[in-house]
C-alpha cells in the first residue's frame, strides 16, 4: 500500500533507525540526512518518512507531504548557509535514480553547472 514501510527499502530502514545516518533535520513527516557519497560540499537528502517510490508518486499520493519535503529543502539550505543551491529529484533509472524511495537532493557549497549532465 502507498506510504507503508517496505522491508527491502534502504531509506525506510534509515527512517526506522535500522541503518545509521547523519540526520540534520527531522519533522513529523520528513527526515533530512547527509548523503553517504557527497557530490558537493553540502549534499543532504530530504525524504518523506512514508514510502513512495519517487517524487511523482509522492506528489500524486500525498501532496501535503510533498510540500513538507520542499519546505524542508529550504530549511536545510538556510541551516547550511547556502545562498545558491540545487534541488534534484532523480526520477527513473535513466535519470540516475538508484534508491526507490522519494528523495530530494539538496546540493550546494560550490558552483553548479547548468545544464546538468
Ligand atoms: P539517487 O541516485 O536515487 O537519486 O540517490 C540516492 C542517493 O542515496 C545517492 O546520492 C547515494 O549516495 C545515497 N545513498 C545510498 N546509500 C546510502 C546510505 O546508506 N546512506 C546515505 N546517507 N546515503 C546513501
Ligand atoms: Zn522506503
């Protein structure tokens, strides 16, 4: 069922505390933690605590939580003192998605190329 924890999902395990993560922010509906393989000086993932496979599924099933995720990306950027940053939702394997639990990447702390690769 949409939103239910998945036994085989890495980010559900992080939400449950079964895999450690460096958490930077937490709300009732979201968790923000540092990416294990950072691509920029600041690289934080913001996820819904509920399981949705990607950003599109999250927006369709729980638009209020999608808004919470977006609001938290701003809070992370402010805490990390980023004046410029990028929010990325890789959606689909061809776009680089490797974890099938919706997540926003917050990237900053260096110049960012546009367009991205
Ligand atoms: P995607 O490629 O799906 O857009 O992003 C998944 C992200 O999760 C990658 O940037 C990857 O480095 C990160 N990641 C994968 N495994 C772990 C983990 O165990 N802990 C943390 N903190 N990040 C992870
Ligand atoms: Zn999950």
